[in-house]
């Protein structure tokens, strides 16, 4: 459990959870920019990668809507915290997924696709 989970008010917990998502989103953008720079000589990859990232953002938002649908009913003061925690989780999973383009795949794997090989 994170330290902010022991905060004194729900408002503080909501704010801290939101900050966690913002931090993860910044990290995602850094990884994204590093990939664009690292693969700058591969315009087709860049085009496809950007399209994939735009679609992932749509999927992330749809996942959030499915998990916490807007039913018009007040779901309580913890809902903003829950949404932020879920967004941070999805974002951190995406960061882990994208890092493979930076770390590479071991030489010898015949299915590397656009991912650089490591030696």
C-alpha cells in the first residue's frame, strides 16, 4: 500500500492518486520520445508506432469508461482516486510494453519485427 493511502482525507488521497497518474503519464511520454528518437531513421515504423500509440490512448480511455461507467449516479468520493489508480496501472503496463523498443530483443530471436536486437 502506498504511503498516501494513509492520508487524512479522501480529497488528499484523490489528489495523491492523481499525481501518481500524472507522473506515470510523464514517464510514458519520455519513453515515447526516446523511441521516436532512437528509430528516427525508420519513417514507416514511426508512422505505425504513432498510430498504435493513438489507438492505445483510445483503448485506455475506453477501458476506464468500462471499468467506471458514468451511470449518472454518484459513486462516492473515492471514485476519482480509483480512476487515477487504474489509469496509472494501465499507463505503467504500457511503459513496460514500450520499453522493449529501447532495450531490444536478444540476438537470435527471429521474431523481433521492428525491435532492435541486443548483443
